[in-house]
C-alpha cells in the first residue's frame, strides 16, 4: 500500500509570509526543485499555506505571500494512504 510519504519530496520552494511576488519569482530561478507547482509558505517550522504557481505569476510584483497564499490548504500527516490524500486534495479544490 502506498502512503503519502512515499510520494512526497522536500525539494520544493519555501518562502516566508512577508516575501513579495518578485522575490519569490527570483527564488524559483536560483535552484532546481523536484516539484514547483506550489510554493510553501512557512514561519520557521510552522506551515502557513500554499501559493499556486498560477497565482504567483498573476500577482502584482510587491504583493506579499500572505496575501497570495491559500491559508485553507489541507495538511496531510505522514502515514496517510494515498487514496485518502487524493480525496482530501480533490475536496479542497
């Protein structure tokens, strides 16, 4: 049985809530990420939300991550079956 952690990666862009769209766009060019569909917004180790790449590129240059991000993003804990993970993601859409 596959679980969500089997499919997860840590190689994703992570920013703080006060980073603006220009800074985040530049960060995406500084290294290669395994997955960059979403940008993770954190305060230290605390997850705050997600930014969809589409929302980042349509945002004004100086709009901050806390304005762009989806604060209602579902959290999936380690060990959760991939079917439950997929169902949770689809329900959130």
